[in-house]
């Protein structure tokens, strides 16, 4: 035993730490069985991906001889495990008021039924997102490559699943789903956002889409884009208010652009150039760009040459 370690001192540290758990802080709650389980939500999301893409995400815990039977088991297993987590979430976040255990179980069963009824529609929306990615990215070799490799599609699918639970007024779990996707892909989509079909995220890293953002159909967004709020200094007083922009159909938003504010509307067919900072509405079929910059070159003899960073009317398309 290390001569510098004394059992009495270690015991004192343990007792002091345990005593601090009784300090009345919001972070002191010890009962881990009363809250949704993050790892369980991660596994449930993986199961849901198997149902969205039945030919791509395999169940590795057993050998499959009959795919139909395998999917039936996955559906039932996911249904009942998701119900357990929803039951916990209904108690954990009392947005619906006080509910008895019997009420929570009945409500979680109802919600799961409604959610699984929506799964075909979710899969239909995901199909349009897949086609939008293939149509919008010349680097995509095939549809299979997009499903297996593209982080943007993974983030969108996680959002679409979480969004349906959010519409069913389930607390906590939708956010756990999208935050897991955020950690894996670098794309942060709040489950409360409203996003239309044929949505394409290209590259993806650093994208932020806020809770009250509304996005139309056939919208394409590049890396580093923020659809955010002008200010959150009001804190909880702003809860439920429209804080994030509305994006019309057929809009393209290039890398690094920030569009901020709940009253901002980007009109149909508009293009927002890279690094643009937009805080007011944009009419339909408008191109927004940052004022042309100059690049500076210095030769070995310190002579200076400048070149305007512009390539015709479409300069901001260059990513």
C-alpha cells in the first residue's frame, strides 16, 4: 500500500462528498431509476434507425434467418422499451401536471401507439431527404453511400424521429435523441424546429437550427450555418415565443451564414451567400452576399498585389 494514502483520510473524503449530496441543490437528486436513461435512448434510436433503413443497420446480437421475424422482434422490443422511458419522462418533467403511475403508463402506451403509426410517414419524409442529398451533391457516388456515410442525413433522421415525439408532447427524450446525433455529427437541430421535405444538409459540421425555426421544402444548408435567435437575454420569459427565422421553399444557405430572429423570413427561392449575417427579412428570389473582399499577396521583394475575391455574379457559390 502506498505510504502516502491513509484510509482515514480517504474515508473522510467519501463522507464529505456524500454529505454534500444532501445540500438541497437541484443537482443533488440521487434516484437514477426515476429519470430517462441516456444510454437506453441511444440504443432505442439505433433500433429506430434499423426500422427506417431495414437493409443498412443490422442487429448483431443474433443471426437473422428470417428478416420479417427479426424486424417484428425489433418493433416490439423498441415499442415496450420506449414506453418505459416515456413513462419515466412524464414523471420527470411535470409539464402535464401531476400524474399517477397508472396515468403515466396509460399515456405512454397511447403515445407509443401514435408514434409508431407515424413511422411510415417519417420514412416517407426520409426518402425525400435521401433523394435531395443525391440530387444536390455531385460527390455522392450512390444512394447507399449517403445512407451509410453522410452525417447530415443521420442528423436529419434523428431530428424527424425526435420531432414526432415532441409533437406528442413528450419531454426530455426528443432532446436526448437530437443531442446524441449532435455529438456524433456536429449538427445541432432542436426537435421543436419545423422542417419540410427534401431537406439537404451538405457537410454539416457546425450547423445550428433553433427550436422555433421553420424550414420549407427543398432547402439546402451548408456547414457552419446558424438559424438562431437575436438574443436570449430574456431567458425563460422567451419560452414559447418565435425566436428563430422562417426559411421558404427552395432556399440555399451557404457556409458560415447566420440568420437570426423570429421575425426574419427568407423568401422562396433565395440564396444566402457564405458568411452573410442576416437579421432582416429577404424577399423571394433574392441573392444575399457579403461585400466583395480583397486578397492581399506580397512577393519576395515585398511588392503588394491585391485581387478582388469575386467570380462573376455567382462568386459566393464557391465553397
